[in-house]
């Protein structure tokens, strides 16, 4: 059974860097699929942050691309999110998720639906 | 960016009744459209993908339909555990986008 679990600080100061890790069990992240991050401000809807293909290619939300980095540590079977220069607007529940693949060609695959999600972790930006 | 618009924002339904939720995409989605259910304090749960395919373990009372830019999630007979917020999500184009959600509440 594939499971994802977010971890990281629950409180980050303004202007600092938010760092979260998603540990994956039951599946090797280097074997395939996309691995993504989605966030949800309190009482609001879902916002896609970015996704990383198992080969290392990354895709980011244009609204966040200047501040976000997604990377993987295959030795620990986990992937990470870094969001720098945070403000109160970055306060949200952060979810990691697995994305299926589709339309595979020699150049790679497109991302399909997010099928498995972590339970989420709340991050508050405050001094 | 493909904008996903869900309606209504809130739907009041009595248990046992039918609920119909709508989602409109600003551009054609090739049916790369999913529906998620989210209950308070929980992560979203995948219900429907490919516009009409139920995910593993999802009851048959949930059905998805539509194509192009207009999509519908139907819950044929609402059970107590179905009262939640539902989001549509397009994964056809980067950036991936979600609708604003429809809250299904008890009438």
C-alpha cells in the first residue's frame, strides 16, 4: 500500500524559507510517476504548487515559480518542497501527492491525476 | 491557465436526494478532469478521473459525465457521509488547476 507523509516545521517566520518533506512508503519514487505539492489556505480552495517527474523534470505554478523548488532524495525515498521569502499569504495546509502518468513517448510522460495524497501538514507564517 | 468554475458554491440537499454539481473549464480539457471529495480536517479523496471513471472503492452512487468544457458530478442518493466539499481538477495543461469547490450541506 502506497502511503505519503508530510513533515516539517509548523511555524515559519516571514521572509524565511518554508521546507517540507514527503516520505513515501510502498513505492520507489525513482520507479515512475509524478510527485507533487498542493496547498490549501484556511477555509479556501486547493492550489497546485508544482510537480516533479521521477526523472527529475519539474513543473511549477507560474504564480510561485520564482520562489519554489521541488527536489528528490531517492536514497531516502522522499521528495521535498522549498518555498522562500514566505509571507502570511503562504499560511496553508500543504499536501504531497502522487501523480499518475499518461501519453508516454520517448521524451517522457505527461502528468495524469493525483491519486494518492498525504494527510497534509499545516504551516503558519508568523513572527 | 485553464480556469475551472464550479457551481453552485453551496448545495443544500436532503439525505436520499440526488445532487448535481457542475464544473466548467475555460478551455477544452480532453476529459482530463477529476473530482475530489474533501471532509473537514482531511486530505482530498479521489472520486472520479478521466471525467467519468470511478476510482477504486468509490460507491456506484457517484458518477461523472461531460466532455470538452462542461462536466458534472452526480450523487444519485446522498448518504450522511457524502456531505463534504467537492473539487474539480484539470490535469490536461500546465499549470494544473482546481475549481473553487462546491459544499454539499444537509438541507
